[in-house]
C-alpha cells in the first residue's frame, strides 16, 4: 500500500480526495491536516464519513507529514501551497499540488495574475498534470501541478480543434458555468444558500485567474500564442462545470467530421467521452465521476463550431484528476479508484 | 375599467398575467379560458390565488370572448395563436399576442423556422412590441406581437452598441441561460424536478426559434442584415434569463464610455437599468419584476465587449412586457401595475 | 407621510422591510442603519434595489434615529435589541421590535432560554403583535414585540382548536420546516449553498428558543399551561415555513366541521386563508405575501387532527406582520402595502 | 457470474439498479426491459451511461427474460408486478420485487389500500426483505418483497424502541419528508421543476399506502397491533428521506441510554449507523449510499423521544436494499457492490 497524506483536507477538494482515496484499493491515508479542525474526527467535520473511517485531523508541519508518506496531495489556497511544496519535494515525496502555484511556467505571467511567487525554483520541476495531453511527462515526474477546473474542461474541448487546425486561433470565446463548490467551503455571504439559489450571474469577466493557464496550454497545443475571451458564471448547483466554447471554422466542415476526429483523438482515453452527433452533454451526466463529456455542433449560418464540455469540477476538475495523476506516478492502473458511475438524479 | 380577457390562461405565462392584472388598478379581468381546466375555479389550478379571486376558467370561443372585452391577451402556443387572432382583430378588440406567430415579418423566414403560417394577412398589422425601441408604433397600433423572452434580453443589450456603431456586426455571439418556466407547464420528462435540479445543459444550439426574431430586430437597428450565433441553456431556476453577449469592438473604447452611452440611450426608460462600471447583474435582482438590468465590461486583451443582460422571463420576457404594451395601447401610465420590487432572497 | 426608520437594515429581514415599505403609500423611510455597511448605497448591498431608491446606510445612534422618525423597526439580533429599545421608547417613538427580546412576558423563562435580560422594565409595555388574536392591545400600544416566524405559523394553526376545545392540550406535537433565510445573512458554513442544497436536517430538537414563545401564547389561548414538542428542520428553500401540527381530538369530529369552525374563527381576517376540505397548502402559495394558509385533515384511525400551516417566514413571519402592526398602530388600513400576490413559480 | 435481469428498467429505481449492478463484481446484467424505450441504447435514455455500457432496452416477455437469468429485479408499478411475478417464480428464478404487491401479508389490508390483488397464491412465499430484521428468512427464501422507502426509514428507526419496550405503542407519530425521485420518472405536472423548487407540501396525509406496511412490521416487532399517524411531505431535493418519529416514553430514560441500546441492537449491521449523543443526521450524509443514519433526542419536558432516521430513498429505500437482498440470496458478501461513500456536496 502506498502511503498518502493530504495537506489541507478540510475544504471541498480535501473532502473529495478523502471520498475517493478511502475507496482506492492501493493506498493508505496516513494523515490529513487542518489547522482549524486539528484533533477533530473526520465525521465531526464531514458527517457523511460517520462510521466509515477513524481518521482525525492533525496539524503536522510539512516535515512531519513528509516523514510519514510516499505521496502528498496539497489542497491549499494559492500562495500558501508554494510555501510548503519545497519541503515535500526536498524530502523526495511525490507531490500533487492542487493549487495554482505551479501551473504557470512563466513567472511574470503568474505574478501579473496572482501576485508574488516565492518558490520559483520549483517551477521547472512542475509538470502540468492533464494526463490526456501530457501523460509521458507526468509518468516521468515527481511534482505535478494539477490543472484548474475551468482549464480542464476547456483544454480537453479545444485540443482536437487546435491540433487538427480546424479553427481560427484568434476567435476563441469561452463561456463557462460552474457549480458553487468551486468557491470553496469558507464562510462568505456570496455563497450562502439564499444568495445563490434561484440566481445566476457572471463574475470576474475578462479577468479570471484561470485565463493565463488556459492560454498557456492552448498556445502549446497550437504552437503559437493564443489569447481568449473567458467568462465564468456561478450556477445554482453544488457540482459541475459546463463550458460553451465558440470558434470560427477555417474551412467548411460538418459536425460528423469533427466528431470523428475527436473520437480518434481521444481513442485511448477512458475519461473523455465524445457524444454522438446531435446530442450534447449535461453536467448531471458526469456528477461524481472523473469523466469529461464532449459534444459539438457546427453552425453553418455563421461557420462557427460550438463545443460543449462538461466535467465535475471536484473530480476531473480537482480531486479525481489528482488521483489519476497519482495512479500514473505510482504505476497503478490509470483508472484505479476512479470507476464510478454518475449519481443521477 | 378596461375589460380584459386572457385566451389560454392555464400556463405559467397566463398565471403571471393573472398575478399582475389582478393587482392592476385600471383593468377588470372578465374571462380566462382553458380547455383543459374548463369550469374549475382558478385557485384549484393555481393554489396561490386561494382567497384572492373568484375567477374560474371558461371555454369560450374567440367570438364569445371578443364580445366581452376591450383587450385580449393570447397566451397560446405558436400556430394556435394564428388560428384565433383574426377573430379578435376583426372584432376590433386590442390584441396582445404572446406567441411567436406574428413576430416575424417575413413569411418565408417564419415558415423556415416554425412551419406553415395560415394567417399571413394579419402580419402587416402586427407591431413588434418592445416599447423601449418601438413605442410610437405600439401606441398607434391595435395588434401587438409581444417579443420572445430571449430576444427581449438580447435586443435591449445590443441596441445601444448597434445604434452607436461600436461593434463589428458580424461578430455577435449570444450565450443565453434561461429558467425552466420558459419551457411551459406541460408535463414532460425533460422538465421534471429530478431532470433539472443540480443539472445544466445547452439545447437547440444553433437552431433555436428565437434566432430569426433577434436577427430581424438587430438588423433593423443596424440598418443591415445581421446573423448571430445563439446558444440557449437550461438553468436550474424557475425564473430568469441571463444573456452573455460578445462582440468585437470596432475601435478602442472603455467600459465607462460605453456605459455612459447606454445610460443616455435608455435615459427615459423606467424598465432598463444600466449598472455602474465594475458591476454586473444577477437574475435574482429582477425576479418578479419588469426590469431589464444591463452591465458590461470591455476586455482590452481581445478588444471585445461583453454585455450581461438579465430579465425575468415571465415578466419583462412575457406577461410584464405584455402589460406594458397594454398600458401604451390604452393610454395608461406605462408602468401602471408594474411597480414591483424584486423578491429576494 | 409617516416617517419610519429601520435600525439594523442589512439582514434579510431588514431588506424585506425595505422591499415592502418602499411600496407602501403612506410612509417615508427616513433612515436605515448598518454598522457594517455605513455609507454604502442600498443597491451596493442589495443589488435588486438598483435604480429604485437613493437610500444609503447610516450609522446613527438610537437617539439620532429617534429624532428623525415617528415609527422605528428594530431588526436586530436578540440581546442587542434590548439595549436600544428603551431609547426609542423614551423618545415616544412607536417601536416595532422584530427580535425576541420582548416577546416573553416572564423574565425567568426568557433568561432560561436566551440569557440575561437587561431591560426588564419595558416588558410590561410590550404587546405581543399577532393582530389576528391581539388586535385591540396592539391598537392601544406603542411598543410591539413582533412574533417569531415559527410561532406565527403554529399559533394561527392551533388557536381555533384550543379556543374550540377540540384537542387534548397535552398532546400537541409541532413538526416545522423553515427556509434558510430564517438563519439570517451572516456568513456561516452551515448555511452555504453546498451545505444546504439537496439536504435536509432537524436542528435544535427539543430546545429551540421559539418553544417558550409558542407555549406562552398557546397557554393564554387555552387558559392553562401548555407544554409542546417542537422540532424545527432546515428546508433547502430560501423562504417559507410549513408547520405540521398533531393533536389528539377530544371527541369524534370531521374535518369539514373543524374547517367550518376555522373559517368562522378567521372570518374577518384578510391574512388567514382556510383551505377547502381535502386540500392542503404549499409554501409556494404564500411566497412573498403576508398570508397564512391553513388546511387540516382528521385521521379517524388514530383520532388525531393534523393541521398544516404555511407562511412566508420573512413576511407574515417577520417584516410583513411588522408592517401589519405598524398599520394598526398608525391607523392605516391594516392591509396597506400588503396586497401582494404570491410569486409563482 | 450470476445472471441478472431487470424487468421495468426505465424509471429512477431501474436506473439506480443499473448504476449499482454495473459496478457489482459478481453479476452480469443480461437484459433490461422497457416497453416504452424498446430498442434504444441505455445512454439514450440515461445519458450518464454514455460510454460505460452497451446495454439496450428489450421488450421481453416474463418467460423470455426468465430463460436468461438467475435473478430478476421487478421494478414495476404496483398491480403490474403481481401480473408477471408468478411467471418468474414458476421458472425457479430468484425474484426481488420492488413494488408493493407482495409486502402486505393480509389480502384484505392490501385490497383496502391498493385495490384488487390477483396473485394471492404467491403471498405466502414472499419474504419481507429488510435484512437487519429478517435476514434468516431472506437467506432461506426465493421471493423477496423489497420494502418501501418510507417504511425502511421508519422501521429501522423504531425497531429498537419497540423491542426494548421503551415507548407507548399507541403514541407513535411519523412525520416523513421525501425527495422527488420517490414519485418516479413519469411526466406529471406535480413533479415539474417549477412546481417543486422552492416549495414544500404535505400529501396523502393519513392515507398514504405505506401506512399498512409500516403498521404490519411494527406490529410484528411489538407483538401487538400498532396503529400510527403518518404524514409524508415532498422535499425539493432529488434524493433522500428523513423521518422524524415521535413517541411517548414509558419510563424516564436518557438519550445516552437509548443510543447505547440502539448501538447494541445494530452492532453487527454495516448499513445502520447510530449517531453520537447530541448529533442528528442530514440526508446529504447518506446520498448515493445504502446507509441508514439514526440519531435521537429525549425531550424531558414532554417525556417524548424523537428519532431522526435518514436514508437515500433510491438506495437503502429501493435499489440498494434490493441488491443487499440479492447478495444474501446468492451467498455473496452482504455489502458486495454497496461500498459507496456519500456524494457531498
């Protein structure tokens, strides 16, 4: 059994890692940390674990945790992660960082969007962990920067179009909608039930911090610098992201042709499902799972393609993809512990 | 008191007309029809009216209803409305048709998107009833084609940009999200609670029937033929539409400058509210009201403007706008019966 | 125009008072206070008021506010209200206190459930403001203790049964379910969207602070000391309370007979609606209104009566009833500003 | 691999059986039937299965299906199930019937609540399948009447109290709240999103058909005939039942003492979790799982006990318990395929 620790396990992402790792047959969770809940049994914070585990939160230092485990998941806010990551890396522990701190290769870009980076030395070690596009580097790595939730949905939706040269790379508009769990479990008026239920709004339009992450990866795919429009919205649901992606087609193409290319592109990928022509995915169809479902239409009237990409933001958009990366790092079957069916309704 | 009838009053739009008209000081509801609920007291179908009215559903012919009233609202499905509208018009009753049947001026366009039109003679009489852009024609008319819900949100959001020549007219992309009441009160698996709650999906992408209606009105505003991309989505809320509208700016402009132009453009309009720079509306802020709230940002990185337009689909998107049109037709104050504050939370 | 102030206007109850008072034709809101939001325009805190008012929050002392107005609403947490109430009362301002501080006549009972009472001198002045049962005292008073949300639903549902001697007074069990707005607008993990949506739980079972308030009023109605079982639950809705009330019948009775008695009992009451035999109310039917809807069944198998009582916790359960009390205090028509129809769906 | 069939697989219960059985390591699904969806691939009806199975609906006769499988699940409406069950039983197939048709031992009682029973000969064969109370009979049986959702939550919550003689058996009042999936996937106005969201209501008060089923099992536990009050309510959530159960204590007891007795009573039961003193369960904590969570308080003021029992109506209340029964019938580990963690948030 591989020994894993979770550093910062009291948020929704930490809880989701726990849900999935407790059902993973090849790992043992040796410690979960939380400053706020130190000493409390896990079910006192997340009652759903009542009767299912004896884990309790500890407040270990990074050094203490590193001494206990083979793999660590960092489920911390950005800028906090970069303070502890070097300790784990120095201890030769495999690190999967779920924060944004090591996703952006270019320090200046990071600092423009996020603020000061204090651990730039580790950037060169960090592998951007989207297995479908970056599997060999992940397998060879020891430090994974786990992708953001919006970027995962968008990059998987656009990769075939960019690789296949189907679209005008300056025409990309991404309109995304996310469930509330993406905002975390911190007490804030903005995410109270009464503020969210029966509501819907855009936020951080044109300035969401996932923008440079998407642009970096899309540019790598396209072989040229890409700038996109990105508008996130807050959905009155707990989980799920749906990204509606618009781009101008460079030539006349049918949806059927594009879907064939998508299917070929993702042929070996268990966690990417391409929909039949004429059908489009709903976030409900991936709830609780590590799948990304993709559908598209071609609008002949405007010669644009519209891709619909859905994921569960806490699974493929966070904890599930992190475990997928762990499986690759550890030489497990890539879908180990990730064979869930969606919970519907 | 002006005598009004509602032909087809058992759906959500009919119910909303009732909610608003029962509180309108200058009208008397003389009859509400429903084939399905004939003879039933209104509260038996909509329990919220318990104790508030003695109205009951009747199954009058158009001729019978026309004999009773001065104004009639047609809250019928498209293609049904065109069968009865001529009777009311011939009886010299003021008609406000909430269906799509008389919104599209061009018969061929209508038939391409909707199917056979059997009452083309009335098309020339029909005035497209968006008061903020078409008030004089409405005031002079007797037959109003009440706009669709999506088109209302989109046309009000784009009108200043088109009139001010701020945008490339071929670059318009509209990504809209609507509450479930827009799908009506018919029993369908697709709109069951369990199919909608915690879900989100796009539907009819590139082929929604509101597309030609928007294109017609936007083309009139622009003075040239406009084609748009339109993607509607189903939100897990009962009411509300939010349209996110993208367009390429033709010149460098700031959000502040555009917002000033919007404010000037809608200066006399009670039902259009332009948000301060840096703020964007939520559908909750117009719930139950006849307001359209508009906000925008300029994305300097891509030189695009993003307009956010929100309405309540059942009020400004249907029954409220219909009453606003009635007020104009009857010479009432335009906001008569429409001075509601939003219900929040 | 009567001049009104709201002391503590930044919560959901304060907001609801604003929604209703801004539409009330006989009052002028002269000041709204908030320590936290001092100086901010109202729409910056509650965007739904955008364009509808120029009010901004001030941080007046009670003395300053008292000097400006004829009536003041105290929308403060319990124990805070008792600190400022005496100032307003001394200034001969009409006071409507929405906290629990002056609802319990017996100091010892108050202190057992809530903690120290520091303004006991005012208790004798306070009139329990449930107009349907206490109208003359309200009309003669100057200081109103506005009832709690759960007690309003329960007292109105039980009053006829107790007055008519239909039930065993020791057999009362109240199972209530409330929307989340009852928990206020403070940022707390427990009321985050993700903690509430798709969930349901009981809380404070057997020890909710509304228990002694209900027992006090039910005892007055019965003419003897009554003890009840009370179980509140948290519903995943923003507004609404439904109380399911069980009691053993003392004699064989039919639902029809009881309903007749209820209708007679509430004959002159505009805001209490008794349902026809065989029908029961839904919280949706009173959403946004000041109505209490009552239905009941008699279970012959167990000889119990089950009363279903629904209200909107923010209206009849708080702000609406407060305005009903203000109307009585000021000699306005009792339904002035309260003629809303429910917002459905 | 044991071969299983599902007769009537197109509702929410059928879908849930599929979700669980597709992840069960010891069975193979050989056929799923649906008259309505005959010929359609499963993902066309339930898109969440896209890419996960090649199953398609067939319209086999009972005889045809019986020839293919070792175990059959009947997920049919009551009165339909009794028409086909005898065929499967005669074919010596193990049958797990999820309808109500064989739960009531007494024909007259069944017919009073449900209507004509046309297969009374099989009643003697049917074992009421609540494993925690009836395991030996299930293991020895071949025909299981799978319990109703409400009864499962109520019987598990009351069994220790009755067995331990803690309560007055005539004082039981059950106030239950269920998610909408309990109403099935049929298109009905009552379960449309707009009718349910933000709403809450009681229904079938005093006459819900699960009443005699509960009374039968509670009477068996008590050793005397028990009559209860039962009030079901419709929660605006997709899944979950919470039952609040009231009973008069026969002697002075503490919650701690009762909880100890509960823990002892369910000591060997994996799927029943008794909460620590002072804590009560939320339906979210069992979502998607086969667990029943129990908590209770003692109200010293009224000498009543209040038990809170939560289950997922589609799992422990239907498909999960059915599989638990199958595991017993087939000699599998009882938790085989049922080791899920709850999906939260």
